[in-house]
C-alpha cells in the first residue's frame, strides 16, 4: 500500500479548517516549524515519526528565540496534526506516542511583546489613513474598515464582497460564533460601493485579495500597518486589534453605555438577541452607530 505524501497528509489536516483561511494559515505556519527546511527540517514520511523525534523537536523548539506562548502554540498544533492523522489514516496503522513526561518548558524564554494597553489617537489615525490613501487605495480601505468598525482580523480576512451592503452601511458574516454585523459611515460606504463594483469583475469572492488574486493571510494586515507606521514615524505597536480597543475606549469617553458598546463590537450581551435585533430593528442599530461614532467629525 503506497503511503500518501507529507504534502497530501498536511492538506488533509488543513481541510478540516476550511471555514477559516486565518486558521489554515496559522496551522500551516506552525507545522512548517517541524517540517520546514529552515527549521527542525523533518524530511521523512509522517508515518515514520516516532516519540524520540518528537522529544528532539520539543527540545529544539525550547531553544528558539520566540515567546513561550508561541512555542506552546506550535507544539499544540503539531500534536493536533498527529492526532488527526492517526485517526484519519488509521488504515495505515500509524500510531505514535505523544511525549508527556518528557515535556517541561522551563524558564529563559523570550518575553512576549504585548500591546494590550495601546490605543491609537485620532491624530495617528488621520496620519495612517492619509499615508495609505495616497499610496495604496486598497490598503486604505482595509485599514479604514478596521478603524470604523473595530472588527476582528479574522472577520476581515474572511469577508466577501457579497457580505457588504453599502445602502444600509453594514458588513455581515456568519462565522463559527454566529452572525456578526458591523456598521460604517456614509463616506466609507461611497468608497466601498466603487470598490465592490470593480471587485465583481475579478474572479474571487473575497472583499480584499492579494496581487496573486488570493485571500489575505493571518499576518498581512498587521504588516501593512507596521510598514505605514514606520514610514510616518509612529513608534507604537499598532495592530488591527488596536483599532477595536481604540473605538471602544473612545465610545466610553463619549459616554456610550457599556451594553451599547458591547452590541456595536458584537460582544455577547445577556438578554439581548442580537441576531433578531439586527433583522427587526435595523434603524435602531444604525442610529446607535451614528450616535456613538467617535470619528464622525474627522475627515478620513
């Protein structure tokens, strides 16, 4: 019986995560630490992996100049891959004992750089958008959507142009955790209407695609922001999630009630059926967004 190639085995595993390009790319990147030529460089067939090799990989992973959280994530993904492979390819009788007693992360790991307390000022937001608007219109629209909606990166990665309703000024998507709906300004709606009109002529369902006509990966949007900030002299570590934290903070400063802030960011709210509320009370939602839009006086 011919064994499937490592490429086929990995693709089989990744298919379980077709619901999210972000999840697929993250897992593919993590597995590359084990199989990649520039990393641990395991070159044999997956079905020949043994426990000693996994212990060796764990010991190698501990020495890498990355944070402990990142190391643990890469190890967890490899274990997930092996368990899934043993289950899916059981006819090949592939079994490997995942080491447990030999696993000890110890100390001396690189400290993770956190930006959980960082928010962007309105002046910084204007600078970023002005820079992008004159250099890359697509990047300008991507970042402006993050700024005005506060949506998560995964939502934007998986957004389709059919998810956007420019007349109602909303973008919605049904994900693993249910419906998500975000609203945006009239001015941005005009920009998106023109953008989508052009996007429909290209053979891709995604709202934003790369030069290779594919959906964006997990790191791309943050790299766009990093490059823009470096060029205009912003030293803060501003990421996509920074804008989610920023709009929530600015709304709080405006006096926006906590429950309304949660609704606008699609957080779970007790006793509020957001899905029904969205369908039945659209006018309430769009008014809520316009009332608590901290950027309405800015020329973005």
